[in-house]
């Protein structure tokens, strides 16, 4: 979880998973704010997926998932009830 309290934002302890996540999220958001475009997303994701085609597939899948799969899941939660 990147949304740590002010104490952890001022003095991160990288032994704590949330502090590591905060640090990574901050770096990502700094890059995004500087240049909010798809090439920035691609550059950020390159660390996770160095292969160009695998990264393109992964990013395309994420867009598909957010736009289509999550819509389906919201409908199913309404129809069948929440967990």
C-alpha cells in the first residue's frame, strides 16, 4: 500500500513493505506528472516487463481488464451479491 502516513513518508524504512511501495509509487507518479502519456507508461512498465512484445501484451491486457472484465465483475457482484 503506497498510502503511508507522514512519518513514513519523511523517513522510509525499506524493511516495511508499505514504505517500499510508497517509494516506488512516488517514483511512478513523478514520471507520470512530468509526462502523462502512453510512452511514459511503457517506460515505467519496462522495469517489470523488459521484453517489448510481452510488455505490449501485458499493458493491452491491463487496459482490457479494467475496461471490460471489471465491468463484468461489477455486474456479477450486483446479481450474485458481494463476498
